[in-house]
């Protein structure tokens, strides 16, 4: 994707989000990072503009996306807090339309279903585990995917298995139909998300990625 000057980042204070912020900085991007608790953010760089706020608040998303060219999110569900996926996605899509921002890349689990899936028994089992044990979270994430499909945004939903924070980045296995592995390094996820951004690939698609 050409002419990207400023990237809006959601979830930047999470374990995967921290890797994303650092790798985007290494690539030379200017960033606006939405943080509920900026005092806990350890990355210091003049190319970062911090926006204090919550993705569930529309005005915070407006502050974040102003003057940005693209949005990238690693937001996850917060324990013992209101459902995040659909509400945050709705806010982001609405503000992107207002600001004429077209590109949105976000992270999700392999449990999200699409009409193009041919999930293996292992992936189906992992999906069904979420549906059985966390039905509200599962439904919320599925509705967020549906909202993306119904939008005019050039979105990419990156679906991943168990995230491993203790292994180095490895070769990535990619499929639009099934998850080809049971875990992936956090650094590999963020490297792939940046590749999707830079090369304008997997637009309006939901690739699975896993470590080899």
C-alpha cells in the first residue's frame, strides 16, 4: 500500500500489540496509539503520538483515526469487561467512513467462521470449544466479522491459533480455508500483519496463519 504516512494502532499495550508497535517503528511509520492507561506503555519514540481513551468510545476512535491513513488492531476481549469485538469494530468502521480511510487490518482467533472455510477436525474442535465455553465472546467476534463483510472498507481479518510469546518468529503457513498449525509466534503475527499492509494483500479476506 503506497503513501502510508501515519498508522492508527489499537491494542498497542498488549503483548502482541507491543511487537506490532516496535515493528511498525522499525519500518519507519508514524503512529497514533490508543491507550487506556498510557502510564503503563513502555515504548518511547518521537514517532508515536499517544491518544488516551477506549475503543468502545466513539469520540476516542475519532481522536485516534484523525489524520491517519490506515488502522491496525490487535484488540482482544478484556476479562470481566463488556464485550469488545463488535462495539469496537462498529466504532472503527463508522469513523473510517467519516474520514474516508479505506484500510483496516485486525487480529482474531481461528474460531471465527467464514463461508469459505474448509476447517479440519482439529480446527473445528478448537472452534467448538469457544462456542461451548465462551458463547457470548464467540458470538460477538462472529458479529464483528459480519460487520466487516457488510462494510465498504478494505479489511483483512488475520485469524490465528494459540499465540506463543516464548519462541522466535518462524516461517508462516497461510490458508484461506483452514488453520495449518496449532500455534504461532507473536512476532510472526505482527510481521504478517505489516506485510499485509505494505503489499495490499488479502483485501476483504480472512486468512489463517500458523507457525511451521
